[in-house]
């Protein structure tokens, strides 16, 4: 028998906990203590959780165990190996946590080797739990505007759970507890599993270019369309029957697909729908992985009372006690004037608002129009003010170099903010508001604004936010009929979250893929692929 095989055999016996004598156990404890001291001497390293670095977390972990080994039990090892490999179901890469090294065991049976193995295994354990608990990627590294609070747990509480799980052997339980408890997270994991099953089966076929496929047509491409929809369960397997006729059953399935992909549900396979159908399954998997990471960042925020703006989904919801009580369509910022992603609190609203033209819109939009058309300001009821607030005669302004002026649109008909504005503190001059461009709510893709959020049926939301009998429909109509601008404070500030999700997974479990209107997914997927630093 070779020396290496003998050493691995001895190591396995030691890890089984069946032949460690008291003197050997004491020597192993001392070896672990020495490793922990070396770890502390080297200074903090690795990602932080609750302000505690990974290396410091490992040190505290062993101090709580009086420097006893944590992974000298084969059943405990195997449970950890299974849990580490299981994070693939969360869209994470198990290789980040080295399950093969855990399975391989220590290099030899001597205490220093076993101690090195034990600490390395604990590092994998703590790192995986930290990534499940609040995400692998620091969102602020991708978005300088990020101001959401990270999911929190006190260091002592977090470490207590991790130590207790090792002591009891409930490794799977502590991993489950680290995952977001929100139902949407479980649905995203299930969607990922289904897509990976499709990928393992060979993915789905592509629909070739050609004339738009419409219901009633007989076309060889319909055979491929049936196969494509059957692969994702959009039609029953029995409907993948090789028929070339685009029948009513297939039309209904296509319309449902289009609705779920935020496309115009006309039942026709034109360029837009064909592009959505032909996105490779690997890219859809990455899209789900990106949104699982966003779930680890954000889902702990979705409780109690709040307003949620789903920017990529062009949707707004008001939640009471964690349940949606009102929803509507919104228009958001164009890709080159994107709506920022952040958290704030709704504090007050304005009825019959005036509109002060923001600097960017003034420079890039309004000034060119005024220079081309001297009547633009009067036609849109826009006044001109100098830096001291004095109104100026537009005819006396040098519009080639207007200097420090402010443009303000009067309240009333045609005002860019409509009849109401819902305000929340932020450095971006972003708010929710009504709009005279209500016809644009009918579009499936609604990135039309300059950054603010235009809300359909905004007065319904106003009434719900005020939540006061004095502000029922009659009271609101009376205030709006008066030719004055009025601000009304909310009785209690209400959290508002502007979030970015490119996946919908409703309770039905069906997956809706949204357009990544601000191209945020690729950077997040790349960040997920980076290996953790030592």
C-alpha cells in the first residue's frame, strides 16, 4: 500500500471521530488555536458580514468551540458537501466554496494538516451562508446610487446559528434559513431548475426568419413553433404534433407567451416575438440567476406597508401588510435618462402642481425648441425667471446664451406633471406624477420619461396614500377644481422602493422575462462569475 493511500486512510479514520485519543484531540485543538492566531495576525480578509470580515468570523467560530475541530465527523462533512453543491439551485457557483476540497479531506493525519483542513472547510461554510443571506455581489459596486439597507443579523446571532448547526448536524437547515424566506425566491429557484432541465434536454429550437406568422396560416415553421413552446410548457406535449397549421390553440399559447414577455399580445410571430422565442436557454438561465441575486439583496425589504415601483416591468404596487392592494401601469425613464434605483419615503404630495423644468431637460430639450419656435413658451404656459426669482419677459432673453434662468410651467391643462405629484426625498429630482401623455400607457414597453415615473390613475393612489375621509373622491375633486397649487403631508411617511427586476414569477410559477431596458443583467452575471477573494 502506498504512503499517500495510507495517509488518506488514517485521515478518514480521524475525521470519522472513531479513533482520536485524548492526547491527539488536545494536539488538534492546539493546532487549530495556532491557525486561528495566525489568521488574526494576518489581519481582516474576505468579504464582510455585519461589519465582521470572513477571517474574523472564522476566528470567532473556533473561539466559541474552544478550538475544537468542526468537521471531524463524516456525516457532518457529507451534509456540508451536499449543501455547498446545492447552492447551484440558487444560481451561485458551488466552485466558489470548494466542495471537492471538503470531500477530499486533509492532506495527512497529523494535527497541523487536519487543522488546516478544518479551517478551510469552515471558510467554505461561512462564505456560502453569507452569500445566501445577503448576496455574493456588493450591489453598490454596480450602482453608485444604491442605498437599500442590506439584510441584517447581529454578528453574535449569526455566528450562534452557524455554530449550533454544526453542533446539531443540521447543516441543511441553516442553509435553508439563510435563503430569503419570501415566496418569490422559492419560485425563482423552481424556475431555474426547470430551465436547467430544458437545457439538459438540449434546449429549444430557433424559429427562422421570414414573413410574420399569423393565426390561420399554414407554414413549415409552425412545426418549430410548436416544438419551441412545448419545450417550456407553453403548450401541452400533445400539441407538438407536427401540424403546420397555426390553429386557435397555438394562437392562445402565443398570446399568453407575449403577455408574459411584455410584448404586444397580437398572436403574430413578428420580429419582436421571434427574437424573444429565440433567446437561448443559457441566457434565460443567466437572467434568472441575476434576479435570484437581486432577491438576496432586496426581498427582505418587501414587508409591511410600502410602495414598489418595478422599473423594468413598468408597474407600481401599493402594499399593505405585505399584500398588494393596488397596482397600475407606469412610464419610466428612457435608457439614456434612466430612472434611478433607490429607496426613500413618500412624505407629501402636490395637487395642481407647477413644473420647474429640470436642468438636463432645459438644456437638451426645451432650449432647442425655444430657439426654433419663439411661441413655444407661451403655447405651453411656461414662465421665465432669473436667479433671484424675478419673472422675465421671454422676448428680452438672449436664448443663444440665456444665463442662469429657470423655466416654470403653470399648473392646469397640459402641465407635464398632470394633476398630482407624489414626492419623496432623493438627490435625483425624481417623483411619481400624473401625465398628459396617457395614451402611452397602452404600449407594452413604456420607457418614455426623462427619469421620473408617470403613473396611470395616479389619483387613485393619492386617495389611498392620504387614507383620510376628508380626502375622499369628493374632497379630492374639490381641491383639484380650485386654481391653486397645494401640498398635503402624509400622516406617516411611507417607504417607497424603486427596484429593477427582469423576471416575473407569479404564484402560478410561469416565468415572464422582461426586457433589460437599462442593460443591467450582463454586469451582474459577470460579477457572479468572479471568484471570491482569499
